[in-house]
C-alpha cells in the first residue's frame, strides 16, 4: 500500500510486516544495516524496516528472527524476495514493533524537506549509554542474542548532503531520539538510570542526489532543526501506539519509580506497612488516584531528579540527609495537601538517615506517602 510520496523523490509503502521507502530518484544512504548494504551507499533503491518477531516470547530459533540476527544477508534476501524487491538494492532494518503502529512526520522549509518514519518499542530493551552489556560478538556471531525492543528511524531528505553532513544528520537524529525518551521519563531496563535509547536501535538516512550538497546538519542549521523535529514527532507517535507512552501517561509516581524497581503491588504494600488498617484499605481502593495526583507526581519527580544529581556527583553525598529529608517531606505534604506541615514531616522523615540505593530510596518514598496519607483526612 502506498502511504505517501514526498518531494517527487521517494514513495513510502507498507505491506505485510514491512514499511519501505522506494527512491524515485537517486539517493545517498547511510545506514546501520548489518548486511553488505550497510554503511554509505549511492546505489540503493530501497530502505525497509521489517517486523521479524513479536516483542515478547518469540524464540531465537524461529527462522526469520534467527536470520535477522545471525545471517543478515540471507535475511535481506528472504524479505526482499517476499515483497518483490531487488535484494541487492535494499538496505534493511528489523524490529519487533508492529508496522501499523509506526509514526510518520514531514517537515519542510522552502525546498528542504525531511520525512521521518519511525517504529519504536521500549518496554523490554530500553537502556542508558554505559549500562552493563548483555552480549558480545565472536567470529561474526552474537553470543547471547539481543532482546526485542528497538527504535528504528528512517529519514529521507530532499537535498544532497556531503558525507560529513550525512554523519552529522545521524547524530542529530540520535540526539532527538534521546531527548524524546528523557521527556517521557523512559527508564532503562538494565540500570536505575533514564534510557537514552534501546540496545538494538537502528537508523537509515537517505539524501537525494541533486548536485547541490548541503554541508551541515547540526543544531544551528535549518536541516538539523527539521531532522530533530520530524524524529521527535514520529517517535512520540510510535511510542504512543506501540507502548501507550504519552506525557499524560507519564504523570504517574509509579511510572517515575519503575527505574528503581517499583511495581504496583509491592510498592502499595510498602506504603500500607506504615498505615493503620483503615487507612491501608482506603489507600488500596484509591491507589491510582493517589499515585497520579499531579502535585504528588511533581514531588516524586523532584526527589528522583535530586537523587540523579547525587548519583552523577553533582551534589556531594554529605548533603544527602538534609536534601532527601526535605524532598521527602515535600512529597508527604503533597499527598496530605498540607504544605504547612512540611517542617513536621521533615523531622519524622530525617530518621533514619536516607541512602541512595534503589531499595532505600523506595522505602523513604513509601514512608513519605504513608505519612502524608495518614493525615490527608484528619480534621
């Protein structure tokens, strides 16, 4: 199915488990394609993104998934043949995301056009740069295969780019991806940090060869702006469709605390452990409302940001007791709706002295929730 044509140079199609860009005019392509078509090429006619497996529970021994990981040229040949595409003219990317849940964006300034087509899944494989690695490569094969969950970005640009600008465009798109994940507070699945991408992200950028190359694609260029904006729009749409992520869905204390290992039932139990039976039952019946209250979410977000500052070494750990006690007291006051009680809450929450570990931070936050909720309906 033809989805759209842009700048008389590219047509975007979708078929069974695939989205592909067909170049109507010659393009220079830079891609992370693992087959022999990867790198920088001027002789390609197609880019495609193919769903090779389901996000969870798909066995690595399954034919297509295994080919995508261990035999990328054979995978390219198989998928291209299925869709009547010339394999030797295709750069390929693969994902577990549903092609119908992808996002598209088109940005324009005068004769400069940028088209972004993005699929995304971050629930099982989001990671932060520098997290512990899960696998390595030996003799051209991966030992321990990658997890499913990938952000795949296809960009098509109406103007020619010099090779250096093409590389700069990759960095611009990557920064835009990371900025979007940070805005949505996407947690790493491998550490207690915020994700900067997933462990298997892929990108391909195609720039039309028109004989008048642009020399830059950074933040100060109009092209850089269009790249970033189109990637962010398309990525937000893909994350909303694939994972249900949106700014509104992230207004949740539990969503912010997931990177510390918080899950609904254990976290609820941790709060209720500090409440009497009546208050515990009342909290259990209204947990989502309490956890999603905007001032309460703001207090949790502030505490988590302060924790990051200590982890990153911006704030000295000698200041941890007073900073955490004050932030936790602010959280208790938000839950209770009693800002005037903040000094009293601080006195309670400063003992025992807080710690930075995920479990200790969650315990402090659970105590703050309980302290505030226990006074919420006191007259």
